[in-house]
């Protein structure tokens, strides 16, 4: 298997693109993919219990409309996924803005917001 830096160099040479821009586009695509995966899992849990969010699920617990015995793991998972989704959305926005800001991407640290 080709090492990452070697592959990056080969792709940059073959496409005439800046290595930084290739990396930035890769980060954007990774974040989009991860966001799709997280959203799919969120939708699955929400549909399973007929809720709109972890907050909605918590409210249903408080009103006695949802049994915690079989759903508490999903409640905590949903809460975690909603938080992760927020982080991914912020990172994606920042990476997308940086990528589209100019044709020549200027690298800098991403603010993880965590």
C-alpha cells in the first residue's frame, strides 16, 4: 500500500492541484460522509420511538409515555449523536468556507469547538 504523503504527492502531480487543497477537499468529503452516517443513526432512533430529539425523548420519560427500561441506551446514544452532529456541522461549515474562500487554499488549524 502506498503511504499517505506519497499518494498525496502523486495525486497533486497528476492533477496539478495544491496538496493543501486536495487535503481540504478530502476533509470536507470525510465530514459530509460522517454527517450522513450520524444523521442516519439519529433518524433510526427517532423513528423507533416516535420522537424528534433526545430532549423530546426525555420529556416523554417525564410524562410516563416512554418506558426507560428498554430505551435508556438509545436515549444516551441519541443525545451523543445530536452533540456529535453539531460538532460535525460546525467543522463542515468552517472547512467549506476555507475551501471556497479562494482557489488557493491557505491551510490553518480548524477550530474543533469541543
